[in-house]
C-alpha cells in the first residue's frame, strides 16, 4: 500500500498531491506531527486528528507484525540473554501532568509531553544515560547499561540535576517541573520478555522499585537518592539527609537524601577518596617534585608533567606534594578538567574563577558581577579585559561593543587570564612562587 492508497482509504485523498510533493511516504508517516500536517495544508482540526490516529494505528500494526516475525524463544534462551550487573536507575516524572491534561487539548498536550520527553532524553544522553522506557509522563533511565562506567552513580546524579534545570527552562505554554528518584544496586537486566525492543529492557531487582518509590517522595524540582547511590558519590555533591523513610513494599525504613547541588570541594580526588590513604613506593617521584619546587622557590620557573594510566596514584602524589610544602609561603592555583564538559575548552578557567570570586549557589546575577569585578580589577588592564572574562563566565557584559574580531577577542581573553596569574605571583613576596596544578587534562 502506498501513501495515496492510505489517504484514499481514510477519505482524505484531497491531500494526496501535497503528500506526494513533499515526498511523504510510508517510512516518513510515523514521524509526522501536528505542525507537519499544518504545513502540508491540513487546516481542519478534525482531519489532523484523524490522520494522527491513523498514523498511530499504522505504527502499532507495524510493531505487531515485527513482533510476529521474531521466532519464539525458549525460557532457557531468555535467561541466557539476561545478565547480572551493577546498575543505577533513575525515575523521572513530570509534575502536574493530570491538571495539564484538563487544561490543554489532547493534540497540544501531545506536543508538550513530546518536548518534555525529548528534553529528558537529550539531557541524560550527555551523561551516557539509557532511556529504557517512556511511561506516559514518566521516563525510566539506566546508567551502567548497556555500557558500564566506574562513575555511573555520579553520572546519574549530574544528569538528574541537569534534567531539573533543562525542563525548568523548556519553552512550553506554562512552566514545567520534574521530580526524580535514583537508586543503585545489583539487578538482572536483559530482554527477559523476548520482545526484542530496545525501548524497554526488563530489569529485575530491588533497585528499580526503590528508585520509583524515591521519585514519589521528591518535591517538584528536586532529586532524591538512595543510600546505595550516596555511598558512590562521596562528597562530590551537597546533600541533605532526609533520614529513614517508610516506603511501600519495603519492610525496613530506607535512608534517603536530597541532592542540593554540586559541592564546593574542588578536587575529585579529595571528594571521592579518603585522606588517610598512605602513599607507598613513590619516594623517588616525590623527591623529584620537591627538587623542582625548590628550584621554583629560587626564582627558576619549572613545569612538571605527571602522566600515566588512570588509578596509578597521580592525584595522590600531587596531594602528598601539597602536604610537604604546606608550610612554605605560596599561592596554589588549581585547574580541573571534567569528562562532562569536554565541549568547553575553557571550563577549568571558568570554574577556578567562580571559586576564586566566591560565587554562592543563591547569588543573584548582580552579586556575581560585583564579586567578579572585585576579583579582576586589581590585575585587569582596562575594562575590556573584565568584560571579556565576564562574557566567558556567561554573565551580562558589554564585550560585544568592543568590535573585536574572534581571533583578537580570544587573544585578549588569554592576555586577561595571564594578567590575573601574574598578579597572583607578584602578591607573594618576593614575587612568588605560585603552584599551578592541572588535573585530568
């Protein structure tokens, strides 16, 4: 059956020419939206609804046909496809969806929920989240499946905070908000129902049930995590202990936490690991770093590159150096890269300046501008440098009025950052030293 025959079967053959001119075939039909139909000239609301329902029925029929083509599998084969693994599960729910359904036409509501689903999917995708299932206004997301990472719990929490912010900024007829629950633990995950659909992967275990219950505890615009997740994120986030809570289906009280935001701890190493970990077998490397430090104290600038495979103790070695030189007068400047901000080359400088300026979580834009100007003014060589750094921190600025080429603007920004570093060095008698550390470069 072609598109023309499909339209004639609906009694809507008047639109056949428009569909043909826009190359709408059976492959494209399932992707059409109400706005697409309007552009095709389907002005009558009744015709649009009839077409959307027919498109949905067509897609459902194709799904059933595909399912019938899949050979039946024995229970043994189904079990063979399942696997035990550590998983972090997120439940995301749109707040107030029932009142929304009473205030909006179903067609408009469909657009709102679709935009919300796309927003959540795109956001968690940046953190390697796997959308397992859409459940009306809810979304079930896995971290650690199909690909596992050592920081899946952290990725889930960062994704949750990002989803709250993204949905809050989503362009919609009225403000939207979400509530989320996250739990971590051992599950059996796989295609247990043998449907072969990537959109829904069956998970068996306590973890998804716990995440769903936690989502029910969350207030609008908040993220609740289980104790199992909290243990894996260390001090990377500022959290509020909500104490043991009774949850339906759980015999014992479950201790839960609300994630407020990222913590003020600069170093991931400090946030995730104990300071009491002894340094073993690194005397030679530590001695080399101390010699280079002594040379820097004597006025001879030194750069040391410490590289190696993850987990061999690079951060622990630099922490030991900091401990050994703690009593020496110096200024320490630390820059930290992040796997979650690989699209921002200047992210380490942005975060360092925000911390140096003392930005608070609840600061207004005006307060941040005041703190930043106070930090930059002693070293800045003109207002232009302050405006360029302000622009880098995505705060209101007048850098556009400078009429600089992109190349010159970048050069001046680097000069401004260098002037800030020079000022730090000169603030240490006699003119130094400054210990600069970059991590995870």
